[in-house]
């Protein structure tokens, strides 16, 4: 029997008949699957007959047993086609077409009698593939030592990368040739985290541009219970290999058949605008699992938040302390530090501002005991999530918010002590229900407990999914900070409104900040997996305003902060600055009040990663359009063709743009507001300052 198999394999190889190819519906992408001479599964990818990924290996090294890598034969394979349109609960468009061709290959490893399937899907703008394992006699439980999935590149592409840190994605991007990747030289490290896993380790999604002008994004989809896929680069061979966060035993993933991995994805287009419009990551995720989604509502919110991040203003903590045990502390006896942000009075001020200007939510951070000693000590019992500080009257505030038609957004900072959070989460949810909270911002600053786990490991992946499901069962929306980066799971769980999982605007308040190109890169990378809680809308740009001589600043103009509401898509958008700063610029604040957070349609008008983005979006259930256009550190003229507007209508356009002398560094707050009549024949030419932007609202005349 063995001999026949070997002979068969040899003949197949000789005749090349084990190669199978699969085309995208439009015929532009071609996936080729093949076993190599050792019986190792391989794939290759072409776009319009040009190689994009050369023959690349697939498989796994396992702990304490033979690898699932070679010695495979193809038992059978099945082809199918799929074309369906579905409606997201919220999103950038109101309908999404999922059109793809599929190939399922059934493999058998003869010498161990184990089976593995690989499922490929080819869309017009990219592919996904995943490994699947049926229930079988010789493979029940197994431990993944390493995933061997390889991406064999065709050249030394221009690459946008952040270093591979299993604990943090809060970096800004380095742009270099692939062969110049050096994780140790990357700047902008995350907060209090473990070291990099390799000098050539990078995170996915990783974006590349070839010298032929092809954009390639390597990422994943539907990662719910498996470690995040990082990548290790071989700078000589120009390859990337999957690298997964280990647990304390060095194991990457614990599997039990039947099971499957997340999708490994490669998006390929020759237009940057098409890459931004891709829905392939979402299409590879499972349909919505929440039966009744009526509690889910996109919203804008404000919060007691930025005042803790800017210098010299407020604190999360009520007293100043160290070495505090929440259980043993008599909070009424602690001496207040006089800077506590989350007081009853201050919260009422924010609730009033929200009610007056039409915001749904008010985030309040620092409302609960424990902030005196919350970070850096890797301690287990940090917060209990249910005990307010003595100066935060939750009963009174929940009544007050209700009377004003506003909801307070809960804040659960775990400080990385996830075991503590898991023990207390049911009580925390009961507390939220009692006081009428329907949304929570969770946070995972610092090193994880259980000790030995990292933010991007399997245990945490399962925790994030478990909590999203738990919140869904309790009709609660969630915004995660410091999670692993999302991979489109908001299709399945649309109560996951947004995540941070990247370097947000807050870095501009207390660090070297985010370079002006940052917001022109993250939509192509991090945001391909889901919306980000970036917290735009900062009007008081320089921190010197709060503390003389402080050099920190937001690295954009004020007008660009407005444009970000359109260019950085999220159904949850914060108006992040302080109410008193908005009160000084009510004319510009008008845009934040008006802009929508849920959309029927989206047009990507101009885009180049690292340089500029211009997007127009049509508000859900209305004829109003909003446009955002941003640039990096270079000034540019944005050419905005309004031909997407309805033919027979005239629109009132309000244009919020950089003043002539605006500049993100020397004069960031200089803006002009212009009113214009426009129609679908109009093309606007708008000058964006260095680090600048422009925001436009368009309303049809009745
Ligand atoms: C980091 C989060 O990103 C930020 O939004 C939050 O205010 C702090 N952690 C405290 O939880
Ligand atoms: Ca640039």
C-alpha cells in the first residue's frame, strides 16, 4: 500500500497533476495549490498573470508528535462558487457582496494516518485560506509548536511595518524596503510590555507596495480562539513566516478536533482606493450570531478622559497613594488629592454638555476605587469594578443622565489582571444593569495575569471572545483598549463597536506623538480588521496650553482633526477634547455635531498609504454626505470630484479647511469655514496644510 502511494505521488509530481488552480470571479487572481516533492502543501498567488506570492509552504510543527508538514497525499478536493449579499448591523456601506470561488483540499498524512483540510477562498481583491481538522482517530488533542505558513515574496517591496511585540500594537509605522526591516530600530513603543520576539519580527497586518504598483496586505480574518498571527521576516530570502505568541510552556495553541485556524489572508489590488474599500476580511468572518441586535447603536460620545491625559489637569485617582489594597482601605478616610476628574459635579457638567449638543454617551474614567496603585506592579487585585469613589454618586448620576437622555459609558480598566476581571465580571455586569449602562470600555494596560500570557496569545484571544459574547448576552456594547488587533469579528459580534489596538490620539498628549502620516497608514493596516476608537477631535493642539514649556502636541491641524471623523471609520466616535475647548470654537465644533457615524455608502476618492486619503460617505437613512480629506507632513491640493451626488439636486456645502498660513507645527489651529452651493458637476480643489486636512458636510436643498 505504502509503495503504491509513493509511486502514485511520484507519477503525479512527474505529470504535474497534483497542481490545482482557482481563479477569482473576475479572473484576475489565480491561486495555485500543490504538494511539493516531500508531500508538503504549498500555494502560490498571481495577479493578472504576475507572481504576487511565489510557491510557499504550509503546515505545522507540533509538540511531542510528528509535524503536520510533509508526507501528505491529496485524497480529494471540491470546488464551489458563492455569491451572496448581506447587510451589516452597522458599517461603511449598507450592503456587502460576498462573491468568491472556493477550493477545499482533503489531505492525508499516510505514515501517521492523520487528516488535514485546507480551504481556499479567492475573491476579486484577495484570498483567504485556513486549516481545518475533522474529528479523527489519530488526531484528537494536539499542541501547536509553530505554524509554518509561509509568504514567499517576489521582491524587496516597500513595506509599512511595526515591530513584532506580542504585548502591544501601539507603535507608529516605519516605511522601508522589506530587506531593511529591523524591529529593534522601530520607534514608538507600547506601554509597559514585554520585549520584541525577534529582530526581524513584525506584526500583521503588514502592507507592501511592489515596484509594479501592486498593494499587498498580509493579514488574517476571524481570529477568535487562536493567537494573533505575527510574522518573522527572512530578509535575504524575502519571506515571511507565521509567528504566534507562546504561553508559559512555549506552546502556541492548544487544539482539539474538530477545529480550524483563523483565515490567513492576502489582499492584492493595483489601486490603493480599492484596498481601502475591500470587504474580504469581513466576508471571511461568520454571519452575525446575535439574535436581537436592537440594543446596538452607533454613537458619538464625550468623556472625562482627555483631562487625565493632558498635563496638569485631572487624575484618575481620588487620593495619592501607593501599596494600596482595595479590600483593606477605608476610602472615606483617604485624603482627596483635589484633582480627581470623576466627581459627581464634573460628571454632571459633561452630561449637560452632551445633552445640549446631542451626544449619546459620556465616558467616565476613574470613577471606581483602585487607581491610586493601578499600574506597574503586576498585581492581582487592582479593581473590583463595582465600588465608586466617595465623590462619585452613581445613583444620583444615573438618574441625572437618564433625565437628560444621556447614558454614562462604563469603564473597566483591568490593568492586565484578567483573572481578577474574569472573577468579577458578572458582578460588574449586574452593577451596569442596575444603573442603566449599556456600553463599556475595557482596558488591558500592562502585563497580563495569568502571568506568562501575553495580549496576543491564545488565552487572551479566548478571553476577548468570551467577554464580547458575555456582553452580547447582556445587551451591552463594548469598546476594547489594548486588545489584540481585530480581524473582522464585528460581523459576527456587532456589539464589538470599536477597539483601540493601535497607537491612538492619546499618544499626542504625553509622548513624541503620532507623526502626521500615521492617520494615512492605519486605515490600510490596523483598520482593515475593524473600527478604531482613535478619539479624534482635539482642538487645543499644543500641550503647552496646559503646562508652559511642555513640547507635546497633536501632530495635525485642527481641520485635520475634523476630517478624521470621516477618514477613520468607526461607529463609535469620541469628541475627545474638553467641553471648554469646544466652547471656544463652536463654529468648527458644528462639524463634529453634524457628522454621522453610520453609513449607507462610502466612496474612496483619493488614497496613497503614508501620504493622503480622501473619503466621502453618505449618512445612513439620509441624503447628507460628509467628506474628509487628510494629508501627511506634506501640503497638498485635494481634488474632490463630487460626481457621486444626486444629479438633480443642489447641495449646501460647509467646508472646514486649513487657513492659508496653517501648519501642524507652527500654526495648527488656523482654520476657515466656507459655505458654497455645489452639485454633482462640481470639483473642489482644496489646499491642505502640512499635517492638514479638510472636512465637508453636504446637505441637499429641499
Ligand atoms: C489606556 C487607554 O488607551 C486610555 O484610553 C485609558 O484612559 C487609560 N489606558 C486608562 O485606562
Ligand atoms: Ca509620507
